[in-house]
């Protein structure tokens, strides 16, 4: 785990809840949050994460298992974090598939009663066009890749009715240079109350990639403010819900 992550003796400040990080496909907590985890901990936040979704024990690559199964593991982990910290709610942060898992957990697994704020980073919430098939049975290794096809059964279940649920503050951060979750604009959820932000609306010359946003100083600063519930930089042009 990155420095500062999974300090089970940490006590959240009165105005902050513990933070749970959810990594993406073919990733780990260290790979996805090697910078953000310590950055949040340095802000005196209690930060927690787990690696999930390995095809078999000992695999370096994580996040390849079925999205619904990974979401259930996150649901169980959130309960552990709440128990350890004595708090009623957590703040979720999910990158790429981790963003999809967050949306799925909140809506399909009644996660909203455990979460106050969700910051989704380049989420595959509407799938990605680079996924080859929506059929898990045609995939030998990365079942999560099939789940992230725009026409997968899991995606269809998630998109029946509104994706968001009441009681959660949603923010989505996207880079215009993404080459993984495509089309890029499909990373946004255009529903009332969702704060959709392009990094380039705050930093016009920024050319961070899908994963590069996790290691860029200004992007990390933006993400940190959202995680803490602080307003973003004044003057940012945000995509409004339809």
C-alpha cells in the first residue's frame, strides 16, 4: 500500500469522513494511488484501500474480475472502514473501472447509506468503445473488460433509470486527453446534482492522460479539494447536467 494508506489507528477529523480508494483495471492501489494516497494522508485524512479482482491468487494485475463481484468486495471493505473509524459515512474515490464500481455499488448495492461523497476519476460509467465484447463467456481473462463494454448486461442494469442516487455528492473529473475510456464525453453523468469537470477547464494547457491525472500536481490538487468537499477553483467552466 502507498504511504499513509490503511493506517487503521487513524481518527478522522470531525468535519471529514474516512476515504476509500478504488483502483482500475489491470492495476493495483499502489499503481493507481501511489501519489494521491499519500497526498490525502498528508491532508490529515484517513485513507483506506484494498486490491481486488485478481484472476487467481498471486496475480500482479488486479481489477480483472467481474465488476459486480468487485463491487461487493468494496461494499464489505467499506463496512470494515466504518467499523474501524467509528464513522457513519465514507468518501469514495474511484479511477476508471473503480469509478464504475463506485456508481454500481452506490445504486445496485445500496451503498448510498454508507457514502457522503463520491469523486469519480475518468470513470467507465457508460462503458468504453475499446472493449471488444460485452459477453463474459467470450473472455478468458479480463471479465471486467467485457463488463465495461457499453452493451454489457451489467451496463444495461446500471443504466435502467437514473445512475445516481439521492444523498450522495457526486463529482466527476475527466481529461480531454484520455485514450482509454472512449468516447471521452461518456465519462460524464449528466444528471441533476452531478459536478462534471474537465481538468482542462481549470488548466487549459494540461495534457494529462487517463492515468497521468493521478500523478500530475495540479490535477492532484483539484482531486484533493473535491475529496475534502471544498469548492473548485473559481471561474472553472463545468459541464452542466442536461
